[in-house]
């Protein structure tokens, strides 16, 4: 057979393939565009003075999920209302017709709001709003109060349009983003499983493990962010999807299990212990990697958890192999470090076994198929 026959040909429709891989990004772009156009049309219909405030707000508030849009709405409203109110107070209390007085008013307006934003990042738009209320040419002509009221109304319109689009146009719930983020984390765990458990007579690749653990931390940060958005949706009674905290907690427990295994396998075991454990270790690594990958795919597709039978059997076989070593007296001459290595891995794998059972329940829960814990 020729090389050309074995090598896949070019993708007949690369645009379609790319679109399928980036559905969520395309949906966000579409929602953002629709929100901007609706905000523009509505503001124009209502003859608002500064239409671009409504349009900008709609674009800023629009996020990848409804939960993200709710957070952006809160931040935008809190910053706008707080900044506008304080700007009006300073503008009315301190006339600022000249440069010196304007500079003094600006300092009094910005300093407390900047301090508040330093402690509460969701207020970071407040100093900007206060500056606009004080320094805008339109504000100086119309007066700070009238100008601030106009801006607040325009921003409220932008917020309302963005939330409506998030709810009804190509809606994307935060639990979908949570499932995708968790799936990515499990795929990294699958990679880790094969690196963490090399042949017992071979040391693990420390540099590769560090890279994968860093990648896993980034993936879990995505889980945390999506979980926060999912909690906001639940708090607003916008979804009946399960509470995200149990899944986040389970993934972090699995990460700790894998980190403990990594610390135990950084040095190889001596013979004949290594040889006796080689087959059992290889089976555990293979089945763990396969299960993490399958569980991640099930999460992303919101399907039931894959069966754990092969994984459970491999972990039981490893425990039996360690027990056989002790029975045969092969563990008596191990150094303290090697003994900690051997029994540490056995302990963590037993703990991992329990956390895998919890993972299966979390996957089923996300799929809408809660079940009782299996023994």
C-alpha cells in the first residue's frame, strides 16, 4: 500500500470542521451582534441622546453563558449607579467652572471610588462613570444630575437587551460551560495517569509531571469560573441543573490524589518488588487513563458515566499484588523510603477508588441521571 493511500486526504470542508469545533464561540459572537443591534434599534426608537451607551453596555454585558452575563450585569450596574451618584453629589456640591476647581472636584470624585474599586473589583467602572459625569461637555451643559439620569437609563436599556438575548437567543447555560471545563480537566488527568505510574522500576518523568500539573491547575481554574456562573444561574432560579460544588470538590480531590501518587513515584522501587508489581501497575495506569478520558467525554456530552468495572478490577488487583508481597516477606528488607513509596501508592489508590465512585455519581448527576452509590 502506498503512503498516499494511508495518509488521510485534505478536509473537504475545512470551514464546516472549524465551525463544529468552535460552536460556543460562534454562538457568543452571534448573540453579541444581535444584542448590539437590538440595543441600537431600541435606543433609536426611544430617541435617546447617546445611543452608543446602550450599545456598549449590551456588548460588555454579553458573556459566554447566562451566569456570566448576570455577573457582568451586576458589575456594570453597581459601578454605573455608584459612580453616577457620587459624581452627581460632587458636581452639585462643588461648582467646577475653572481648571483648579474642576481638578479638585475630580480628585474628590475619583479618590474614594478608586479605593473602593481596589477592594471590590466589581466597582472598577465607578470611577470612570464619575469622571464622565463631571468632565463630559454634555454634562457641563445639561447639569450633572440630568446627564447622569440619561446615562443610567441608556445603560439599563443595554443591560435589559443583553439579558433578554442571553435568555432567548441561542441560550448557553453555565452548566454546559461547567461540563466542558470539567471534561478538559479529566482529559488532563488521563494524560497524568500514564505519566504518574510508569513501571515500578523506573522513575517518573518529573518535568513532564510538572507541565501536566500546571495544565491541570489551569483547567480546574476554568471549572471554578464556570461553577461560579452556574451558582448565579441557580440563585436566580434560571436553571434546575445540579449544584456545581460537588463536581468541583470531586475534581480537586482527584487532583490531590494524583499529586500524592506523583510524589510517591518520583523514585523507582528495587527488585524483586518492582518486577512483581509491573503488570498490575501497567493495568492500573491504562484503566485509569481510559476511565478519566471516558468520563470527560460523558460529561461534555451530558451522558451517563462510563462503567468502572475494569478500573475497579485493576485497582483491586494492585492491592492484591501488594498484599502478596507482604505475605511473601519481600517488603521486610525495603528501606524506609521505599516502604513509604510502596504503601503510599497503595493507600492513595484506595482513596482514588472511592473518589472515582464519587466522580461517576457527579457525571450521572450532570446528565440528569442521579443514582445511588455503588459499593
